[in-house]
């Protein structure tokens, strides 16, 4: 149902996915690849408890992007990884650089519930670690046989991170480069990874070039942009373009309105594009877009979309009460985990 709070949920022989994946161009099918990958990483080999949740989601994100690379080429795989780093930075910024819940291996023994600990960190920090390991030991040709051996060795078992670490060190006992892994820093240091792999930036560079053109445009001059600017962009690149604009310290409302007149982002059926577009509109305080933003968080309940938009609207003081009122009026249609988390975001708990 639209109220389902996650992108998908893996079950043996059946996958549930959110209707927010229906973009009309199959561009969000990577989530389906993710859930199918869970048949191996998560279901065949399972994390023993939620302290080691990254063994489930980090590995599955890694497999998802390997599939993406097989379908669209290695640059697309690495471009998706760069996009994931942005999501990780947002999560770390929201939780706090020193928050222990941003560690790869967390400690929930003090009574913290898995729902309260849930974030992008095990997904993206886990993926980053595995990508780093792959590059370190010699690339996919060396690392993929290890992955198969790992799955075969631990199939039908629930394991902890130390099991993975021991198996990795044993498998690569004769690989000199593998000896340099700083396991403690990767596994137990909060915040962003202390090493960021070298990713192919060719697809990101095209987004950056368009971003720079918009930043440098003197609005006293004619508008030099056209819908064809995005003709050769994959939807992931459109997402990245909007994400880059969102990261800017300042970008005027007039230019955001010009973006709409040229590219018609408000008409997009791609939920990932719509999400970033609405966040940008809120950031520049485009009051006309508050109603569509509230509609977006009401018509679907995917946490990765709903929570950031509610946070953004709450930070807009003039819209704070309207935001709270919308939540109170619609929370009966939300799943409990989303109600709990949005209530925290709106300082109602």
C-alpha cells in the first residue's frame, strides 16, 4: 500500500515494493534488484541481531549496484555510489557526527529499538566499506569469487561482523594489500567513513557542469536554458543535479522558479526527483509549493521521503503550525513506525 514506510521488503519468494517506484520509465527498478538481492544477503546469510544490520543492508546495497553496473555500465554503478554518499552525509548530519548510531557496528544493548536506530548509515557506510575492500584486494575479478565463497560458507546461518572479518582475513591470507584494513576505524568510528573510495565521476561531472551554469547565470541576461539540457540525462543524473542545487548555501527563489519554467519538475512522476524538487522549493521558501509538499507526504508513507520534508517544513517557522496540523490530521493513515519518527522530528515526543 502507499502507506508502506520502506522502499521494499524482502521475503522468501516474494517481494513487497512501494508504489513510489512506479516512475513510468523503470528508472527506479534498482530497488527491485535490491530486494531480490536480499534472497542471498539477508535471507540466505542473516545478521544475528540489529547491531550487525550492515551485514544485511550494506551487502545488499553493494549487490544492487553491481547489478546496476551490469545493466548500464560501471560508470553508472559508481555514480549511484556517489549519490548514496550524499544520502549518507545527510543522515550523519541529521544524527550528529559523533552519534554512535552512525557507526557501522552499533550497540543497541541499552534498550534502543531497531526502529529508532534505523538510518541510511548501515546501507551506505556498509556499501562504502565493501567497495573499498573490493578496490583494495584487486577489483571485481578478485572480490566477486570471495562474495560467492562468503555466501556459500555462511548460508542458512545468522552471523556477526567478526564472522565476516575472520572469513575475509582467512580468504585473503595471501593478499598483501588486505593486511592494511583498519578494521576498528571502519567498524567502530562514528560519522562519515574515514576513507572514501575513488569513484568514476564522469556522469556526476555533467550534472556539476549544469549546476555551475545555473549558479553563474546573471538573471539580468536572457534565460539561456532549455528542456533539452536534460535530454541525455539519466533520471539518476536529474536527481543529482537537484541534489547539488539543494546543497548550495544559497540559491535564489527566482532561479528555482526559472527551473520550473524550463524543466517542469513539478510534473515529474519520479518520486526521487519530486522529493528533491520539493525540498529545494521549501529551502528557498516558495510558499506556493507547501501544499504540494504536504500532499506528497500525505499520499505516500515512505520514510526516506516523508521525514526529511516534514523536518524541512518544521524548520520554516511560518509553516510550522500548518505542518504539525497536517501531521495530526493524517497520522491515522500512517504506519506506526512513521508516526513515531515524524512525531520526534516535529518535537511532539
